[in-house]
């Protein structure tokens, strides 16, 4: 069995942080396209947490397509007005 990669304990800054935010958004988009909503939600939350740490100048370096996708999905599908996952099941 292959070993798991350990995440770096050092916080990312600068270009590495921007690259990680873009990667997380792309992964979330891939999960969304595959209709894997639970995984998409987790990756989107991680991407949003990292995105919130960026300065305004750094946010401009994130491609607009990714920023729009993140904002659109955040508001429309994962906003406070939405029903939380697992709440719609009834027997």
C-alpha cells in the first residue's frame, strides 16, 4: 500500500498560497462535475478558508473563472439559506 503524503506544517504564503487556492477550487469543480456533492462541499470550504486569507492584490491573481465559480457555488448552493446536507431524508 502506498504511503500517504504528509501535509507541510509550514503555512503557505505568496505564490504557493495562490497556487493552493487555485488547486483546491479546481478539485472542487471536478467533484462538482462528477456529482460528488459531499466531497465538493469539503474542498470548497477548504478553498474558501484559504481564499479568505489572501490579500486583495493576491485575490486578483486567482483566475477570474475560478473566483466566479467559487462565489457562485458558495452563494447559490452552499449559502446559509440552503438546507443542510442530510436534512431532506424522511421515511
